[in-house]
C-alpha cells in the first residue's frame, strides 16, 4: 500500500510517454501497435509486464512487491483495511486476521473480509482459540458446533436479512426461524432490563456509529420508537430488527453481565482488561477461565481506583 502512490506515478509517466510517442510522427510503431517500451525507465525494474498490464496501478504494485498479479494486491488491500478497522475494537482478533494474511494466504484473509460480521468474528475466535488452524477448518467447526446462545443460532441464518424469507431454500427450517424471530422482535415497556444481542445486518458502506457494537450484547433501558440499549460505555438507539433477545442464557448470565457492563462503563480500563471485557461481551456463555479473568480485571480496577472500588462494593452489597 506504501508502494501504490509510487506505482500510480509510474503509470502516469508511462501514459504520458505513450501519448508523446503517438504524437511524434517520426517514431515508428511496434509490431503490436503499441508505442516502444524498451527505452522507458520501467525496464530497469524488470517487472516482466506487458504494456497493457502496466496501465493498471494494481498490476505495477503487485509486480514491484512480488504479489503476482493486481488481483492479489486488490484482495490483500481489502483484507488489510478491514483488519485495521477491526483493530479499533478488537485488537486481538485483528492480530489473528493479520497472521492469516501474512502466514497462510492473501485469499484466506480476503475470504474473511467477505463474511458477515458475526460469522467473521466466530471464524477468527475459532482460530484464535486454537480449535481451528485455517478458515476452512473454522467454517466446518462452526457448522458442526453452532454457538450456544439462541440469538447466535438465529443469527447464523441472518447474513444481512434480519427476517429470513419463508421462500428460502431451507423451507421448514426457514419458517421455524421466522417464528422464532417474530416472537423475539416485539419489545414492550416491560422489556426494559432485558438483555439483547446486537445483530445489525451488514451493509458494506454503512458507517453508522452503532455499527461498532455489532455482535455485542447489552441491556434495554428504554422502549419507544427505537430501543435504547446500554452497552456499557454508551447507550445506543437501535431498531427492533437490529437486536435479538437473549432468553436461554446460562443461569448466572445476568449477574456476570452486570459486572461486565459496570466495568465497561468506567472511563478508562487497562487495555488488557478491555480486551477481556470485549470478548466476554460478545458471548452469553463463559467458562471458569473467563470468569477468573473477569475477577482479575475487577480486582485490578479496584486496586488502582478507590472510587471504582466503592461503586463495585456498593453494587455487590445491594445484591
């Protein structure tokens, strides 16, 4: 990507050279009808590209840095930009993604970039955990072992359409999912305090602020024209179609979720603690290790902030 501006300048110089050759009636045309290339400075780079291939900046970049063809560079650029965007909210998974691009293949990284956000996150988490080594293995693992939350089971059939059509290829399965979605998407004032998983359909050019909470759970604080959902650091307005109710979570979900949201609401949390909290806020099932990590984050935040200690102690006593 650093080479791209240089390659663009080379391409522009090439175009200017060809135009100059075409205007000069004293210069003979080559056998294939293109202007002579042997004296053009690009020959020193030994890129082994035809005149036609040199008209595309992406081809020049790929040839200079050794990526083969411009299509490889285009895929790599798409994957890198998407991974950099993920790094803002989940640096650990972004590092896994970059490792896949660097050590497996550009195409594998590009396949992840094309996935809906919820499937992308599940795939990266499967590889990060060591349960899978490749994207193909992660897909097979997720298919064989769907996430434990009912909201995640429904979301596996969302892929950009929050209400699957009854005419879908799966027939009966689609109808069952439609009934489940319909029963979970009607919220009333009595729904305040309920926990929901944010499942905003993926639109490539959609850059609305709440997009960053896709795949996270939160608690409904208000039901009106939109749902107000407490995500910890902020309360965001969402449509009913953008969330799925969490109804069959583990018995201690509410208690653990309250602790996570409370820590997330702190103005500053240590970066390592933030990674742990973000991971916990993306699933409704936690094992003993995850809960131990939560205890550690809580202890650290209490130790370094007396004000937070009072808040957590007061909340614990009120239970």
